[in-house]
């Protein structure tokens, strides 16, 4: 669905993109939907800005990283949560 939306935006703007630029627009950070869901839940709890919220955020970011070890955003979120404690 995200790919479809981004392609429609590109078409609406009538930009002429190279193949590499088109790839960058449709790139996903992870193909693992469970990892992505855990990452989003991590940010949900992170934004509560409480000790409990930050602990839950760390746990979700760690789960996302375990589900997809190549998911850089999960590690970034984990670092943010750990630095905010």
C-alpha cells in the first residue's frame, strides 16, 4: 500500500525520476511486519516520556531488532530510549 501511495504521489507531481531515485522512494526499512509493528509500539511508549514508557519502548525496540537484526531504525530507537532514562 505504501508503494502504491508513493507511486501515485510521484505521478501526480509528474517528476521524471531515474530508476535509482524511484527505488529510494519505495524502499522499506524492513520487510518484517512484526518488527515494524514493534518499532511503532516502541515510539508510542517512548512519547509518553515516563520511566515506565521508556522501559516499554526499550523492550519494543529490542524486540524489533531481534525480529530483524538488519533493522537499523530499531537500534536507533533503542539508543534513544536508553539515552532518555
